C-alpha cells in the first residue's frame, strides 16, 4: 500500500487549475493552426488569427484564455493500492481547486444552490469528480474546466433503436447547428452513445478529452465521426457562428453497451478553447 500525501494532491490540483486556465493544450493549438489555414471565410480567418494570438498571450502572461474559467470537472483514476495520509480524494480536490482559483485570480463561477439561493461560493467549489478505481499505486488526475456557454448547449435524446445511424447523425448535427454561436465555435463535439441516460452524458463529456485529430479506434465509429464533422462544417455557421467553413474542430464519439430497447445519444460541446490539464502522482 502506498501512502499519498493529501497536501501533495492539493498542490498538484492547484497547479492544474492554473495550467488549464492559461495554457492551451498542444493538440488544440495544432488543430486551430490547421483550421486557420483551411478556413475559407474572411471573418472566420480573422477569428482564427485572434484565437491563436489569444492563446499566445495567455501562455506568456499566465492570464486566463477566457474570462469564464469554468466549473472544475475532474476525471480521476485512483489506484487501488493508494491510501491518503488524511482526508478523502474529494476533499483534496476541493481544497486544491480553492487554492488554485484563489492564488491565480481565476474567476469563481459556482453558486451554492442552483435554484433558491444562488450565492457564489467564492472558491469555485464544490468541484465535480468522476472517480474510477484502477489497479496500481498511481493517481491520475485530469482537469477539464467547463464554461457555462458551451455546457448550456448540452443535449440528450433517447432515440429508438430503429432510428439507427441516421437518427444519431441527424440529432448530433442538429444539436450543434441549433447551438449557433452560444458555445463559442469552432467547437469540439463530444458524443456519447449507449448506456443509460446518465452514462451517455458522461461518455460525451469524457470524449472531449481525447487528443484532437485522433479518430475512434473502432473503424465504424471513426467513419461516423468523420461523417458528422463533415455535415456540421457544410452548414457554414463558422467561428462564433458568424459564417465560415469550419464550425467544429472535431467530433469524438464514445460508445457503451445499452439496453435492447434503448439508443441513448448525448452531445456535450467544448468551445474552441478546449482546456484540460493532467498529472500523475
């Protein structure tokens, strides 16, 4: 059994908050550069120029890529041979989030109650934690801050199995098109197919973590990703929804087994600043 320091997790999490907010991942930066070269619209080209300039300024000055520094969403792989010296992983991640958002002057966006008492907690906590127990003595933490504009465009539809492939394509494309400029396109489109309603939504959000440009390992789903992306970009909504040839950077699909009577499909969008950072302890 390996004893892991609570304080070490807090410090590492605080650094993830800084890094995710200010440093655009290399795969996202490369996708923006590629799309900047392929965008055919004058307005779209100018937006891509500004996105790349913004990413450079953010990295050089340690300033946030976006004023909405997001809900702290963690994907955690927790080794079954780990024991914390005190507290729980949830407490450590909350403490690290609070420290990271306070120390680095990141906007705090979390209200304590969703309906009756919408008062800002002032710490950007509580965080959302998706915990997976794995074999080994390592702790892997991925932070994917989620802004309100893109998260508000999430969609879930319980299709019938008879709707099949075409039903999935039509639903995903319409979800992106109807979102318009709200999620700050060009977007990364996460799609979850299968499971139950809540599993499909989690699949879609986790799909956003896959490196951009890396297709699904299953050739059928890889072909489906390509078809959906091409259809979305033919719509001509473009960057910020103001016209152009590139509305989405990528479509990533995660699939899971489902009930024979069901075909759940979920869509979760990320804006062009597809932020995430990770660490292994």
